[in-house]
C-alpha cells in the first residue's frame, strides 16, 4: 500500500518573507492616527467604520 501524500511538497513557512516588512513598521504619528479615525467615523457604513476604529485602536493592521 502506498501513501498518496508522500509525493506532495512539504509546506514552507512564509513568515520569512514578512519579517523584513515587520521590522520596517513604525507607530502611526498622532496626525496620521487622527486622520484615519476621522475617516473611519465618516464612513457611510457605520458597522464597517466601527470595525476600522477597533482595528486602529487595538493595533491590528
């Protein structure tokens, strides 16, 4: 009996591709954060605006 998964490639982590990008990130400045929060508040879809504010305030990018 043979294993059909034996010939499949072993998955490789993609984290190495993004480590350099993560090192380049810096905190948002106060004017940038204020501008993004104002834009999220002005969104026509209030639910989407609330999700964007939550992401901004919790550090999710």
